[in-house]
C-alpha cells in the first residue's frame, strides 16, 4: 500500500498544478540536481511570427515566397509552420496544391509544387548541402531563420521569432538558488540556442540536436553522475523524457510527451518545476 504521506502529497501536488503519473519518480524529485529544458514551447511560447522575408533571386517576390513556403508548411504541425501560415493569411494569400510532402526530421520540410521540388529548411541543412548560409540577415529577439529552396536553389530567407516566457526567467533563477544546474536541449541552430542560453543564464545547452539524438544528451549528463530531469512539450522530446530520471511534460504540449512523462505541469508553467522539486524535498522530510 501507498504510505499515507505520499497519498496526501499527491493530492496537494495536484492542487499546485502537478499531475503525478509516476509516484516513485515524484518522490525522486528531491534528488534532481540538473534540469534540462526543451527550448521551443517550453522555455519559449512556441509561437513564431514572421519578421522578414529576404529575397536572393529576382524572379520571385515576397508574396510568391510566402505562398510556396506556406503551401508546403500546410502539411506540417511545427510551430514554424504555424508562423508561416499566419503570415500567408495576413498577406491575404491562399495555399496552392502540394504533393509528395515529406518532413526532413529536425531540418525542415519538402514537397512538389507545380512540378518543382520545394523545400523549407534550417541553416544546418544548407551547410550539409554545401549551400552558403547568408550572413547579415536582420535579427529580432529570439530569431530562427529558415530558407526556401526551389530545385535545390536558394530563393529566400524567412526570419521568424519566438519569445522567452516570463516564467522561464523566474524558474531558472530559483533553480540556481537551490543549486540546481540548468540546461537547454534544442533542434534549433547554434546561434539561436546561444542567444537564449545567455539571456536566461543557463549552465549550458545542446543545439542542432536531431530528434533521435535528444535522449543521448540526457544520457551524457547522467553519465557524469547527475540526477537529471527533462522538461519538454514535443513529440520529439518523448525519448528524452523517457530517458531522464524524472520526465516532466508541459501540459499544453503533445499527447505523446504527456504519456511518456512522470509528471505533467498542468498550467504549462516552467516555474512549476521548482514547485515539484520543493514538493519532493518537503515530502521526503515528512517521511523520515
Ligand atoms: P525543436 O523542437 O527543438 O525546435 P525540431 O527538431 O522540431 O526542434 O526542429 C529543428 C529545426 O528544424 C528547426 O529549428 C527548423 O530549422 C527545422 N524545421 C523543423 N521543422 C520545420 C518546418 N516544418 N519548417 C521549417 N523548418 C523546420
Ligand atoms: Mg518544444
């Protein structure tokens, strides 16, 4: 049977926005010495807005660029896709027929439009294909740039930005005060990751991590003797949530993340990670 103090604290935890799926891991929360956060949708709002469109080919204008990109992104659920489709609507444009859609894991999307291969991809993907990554693009806060390719030719850059959640600043400050190390894990590019990490004063970050490598980064931290919590919202965070000593899902995130996690932050507030650790510590004191 479950000890009474644990039963009580599970109910109390629920009142504080923590949904406990795994009681053992909840009790283990007091041992957490390292918290890894996913970036998009966890430390940030995960709501991208298009800030600029930069053209590299005079055969295309901004309307055509957004129409091609959005028609492709219409098949994707990534927050970047949502941002580009928002821009299409804002410009009063409509999508055009796309076929053969494929997601390139952690790197972008591709498909066929009017018999041409169209891609919207990351700077990392350009490097891989030996396409020079344009420098001196405008910078707006936490910016993520993607690139439109037509038949493997660079046509335009689309600059998007996302915002760090206010709660993230508070969460990181409080964790530091409690002597807990904070890390970020993201598929986004090095520059953006560095910027967010500096802004939040994190202890470290892993950038340009492909979805199936996220769990390896958790293993790396564990191999150094750390007791690691992972906090994430996405489908691609699920393996890392499973690998972590304590897996924490953001409530507004994907069902798969929630089903994999030990604890769900019902209010989607990263600061509740601190509440969880404090709870774990208090519960333990009561038991001994
Ligand atoms: P994360 O969830 O950590 O941002 P992802 O693996 O989902 O990481 O994405 C990593 C990168 O791959 C993005 O920053 C972006 O450059 C590119 N990418 C992923 N999905 C898309 C998409 N639908 N459209 C354009 N780029 C994408
Ligand atoms: Mg995310």
